[in-house]
C-alpha cells in the first residue's frame, strides 16, 4: 500500500485544480484519489467546495488575526523574563523602538 498525504496539510492550488479537472474528465473519486495519493474524503471535499462556491481557494480562517509578529512576541518574553518588575508600558515602548 502506498503512503497517503499527511493530515492537516493544506493542499496546493495546483493539486486542487487537478482534482477538479480530473473530475470534469469523468474519472471517479476513488480512481484519482489513489493516483494522487490523497484520501477519498479529501478529493470529495475539494470537488464539493468547487461545485458549491465555484472556487478552489480555501476560505479564510476564523478568529482574530495576530497583532504581534513571532519576533515581537519573542522580544516581549525575553524582556519580561530578564526584568520581572518592568511594566507593560515600558515593554511596549522597547518593542516599538526595535520595530
């Protein structure tokens, strides 16, 4: 048995285009899911989303977007761990100076 694609990975746009094209050519989900090494459900989900929305793009994620970059978060953590008595306002000023 061959190895399938890992769970939780976003499919590339090229792969989603291939799925839709193969389905338009008349191939069944099972046949080309095995050829593409994807699960049946993944192929079916991409095809159903295309038929419902007319687009292969992923929908935007839920939730509030992050206000700080990973680098800024790391800076805040370093400053707070070095000087535990430092106020939040002074940490914010130092992080803003660096950026």
